[in-house]
């Protein structure tokens, strides 16, 4: 190669943008990328769809804002450059290196507007960035740019190295750009993915029953040390703004009882009856709507679920959740955290008066999660028509103080509402009149 280089390239706002991306530091780019990444990550972690959407839109808005600012920077820079020459939209720069002199000629449609020159000897290092070579003058902030075809730029690289200039790698800039774009894309994909429920998210299959508005569940226990219940048949339905429920409970000794309930405006009213229709107890409770509707399904398998701080049902994270054909299988994988969780549930089952009456040793044992030793806790949810139709549960938990074993195993089957419209009307009518303990109610639906 002879000691000359010649090229002609166009200068416009797009050229200024290329210069900007060449000079921005990877640390600056990475720190700017972290703002949308944090928002996309929040969208992935949050549960509420509206909160996810706000985070995603805010993250995209930040990216658009940043790109708009780059466009504004390029426009401002180009306007400052072109103002002395009449503010034209683009120019041509003819670059020539000859005899240690770098000559720049600014042209527009062949007309020479300005010529400047720089001594190549003032430059000690250069960087090649895609189709641009930038050589920096020593002890100044001035940068000399060269453009041209790739083959010609490669010849220029050899020429500059022959002149004693050191090539500074641009890999750091490129890797910084790729890393920043990569984490933004990955976090955005995760945020969007979080809008689509996992095929192991059994909560959405329960939601399908809520959308239908009615069902009947039948639970039969093969082992049950937690209560005297042996079987339970529950029917739930919605009529306008009110939900109703019939529970027929059979205990291990053969005794039977019936509970009819209504729910409206956040309040549940429960009427406990014996098989002869005698009112044994009347209760009123406050609870979320989903809990009243789904409780007959959830209650036998409650350890498979957690209720978060916003009173929303979610899968228990201490379990592994896997899809197996038309089943979702959940198996306990974090016994220690599960044990702590069970202790918390047990403490919540005591009244404040009961807790205050405990001695120090009893309170210590109550808070000591190590006394609960889960042997195994397994659930299998059968999915059909995008709804849970069967839940098999099997739990064995040993409690060292007081020494006991909690066993529960059985099956809950869920199907369409199996009570007639006349029975529904009879149950609904019970809540239209005042009832007291000892009243006798005809139970035609149980004949």
C-alpha cells in the first residue's frame, strides 16, 4: 500500500447517531439499560395483571424515551454542524491521507464548502467500529473519523499501524451493547411470558369453576387424623349477587350433619343442622368471595395452596409442580420451610386467650418449626376441559411435641352442579326468614 488513503462519505443525522453509539461507554449503556430491566423484572414477579401491564408499558416507555433522546442529540449535533453552511440536510466529506497529512474537504453537490487538515503525527491510537475508524489526537479530545468500504478500511488499518498508531479494540463497546440489549430482551420476554399462566398453575383451573358459577364436589377420606370427617358432599351455586352452598358431612362413626350457607357483600352466614333438620348453630363470618366459592375444593387439599398478602390464592412454592399428561403433580420439596409454614398455620388456629394461657415451654414448642417432620406431602390434580375434576391428596406429617402423626389421604371429585332447581329455591328461601337455635327445618332435598 502506498502512503495515501482516499474516501468520500455522507454526513447527516444518521451519521451523528453512529458516532454517538461508537463513543458511548459500555458502563453508561448498561446503567441505562437497568432501568427498563428492573421494570420488566417487576412485571415478571408481580401477580396482578394490571400491575404487570403498568411495569411493561413503563419499561417500554423508558426505552422509547432513551432512543428519542439519542435522535434529539443527533439532530442537535447535526444542526450545530450544518448551521454555518445554510442548514442543509446532508453533506459529503472527502478524506485524503498523504504525506502525514489528513485533509478533510466538506462538499455539497460537488461544491467545496470548507477544507481542513490535521497532522497524522498528532494521533497515537485508533479504534475500528463497524464501518468507522476513529483516531484520537494526543492530549486533546479531538477525534479524527474515517469512513469507507470495508476492504478500504482494512487497508487503512494496516496503513495506520505502519505509521506507528496502536489499534484499540472495540470489542468492549460491542460486548457492552450486546449485553445491554440481551438483558433488556430477556427481561422483556420474561415479563410477557408471565402474562401467560403456566400449564401447572392449578389456580387458573379452579378459576374456571368460578367462571361457570356452580359445581358439586365429593370428598372421601381413606385416612384422616385431622378431623372426624369421613366424607363430604358440597354443592355451590350463584344466584344474582348471592352465592349458596349445601354441605352434607358424614363422620367416621356414621353421624351426619348438614350445613347450608349464603354469601353476599363479603359476609357468609352458615346454618348447622342435624339430619332431622334441627338448627344446631348459626354463624356469620367475613371472607373473600373466592374462598366461600372454592373452599369445599380447597379445604381437603389446603397445603397445596398459599394465600398471599393481598388475599389471593396461589400455588404453594414449597412444592415441585409438574405436568404429567392430564395431571398436575405436586410433591413437597422444601420440608424446612413447609414445617415453618405449618407451625404458623397452627398458631393462627389458636385464639389470643389460648396463646396467653400457654406456659413458656408450650409457647417455645409452638414456635419451634423443627418439631414438625413432614414425611411426604403429595397432590395430583386431574385436568379436563380446562378445569380440575379430581384431586388426590396424601399427607403424613409427624409432630414431635405433642407427639402425634397427622395423616390425611383421599380424593376430591368435582363435577357440574348436581342439585335440582327446586332444591336451590328451598335453600335460598331459608335465608329469607329469621332462624334461631332449636328451630326445625324440613329437609326435602335430603330425602
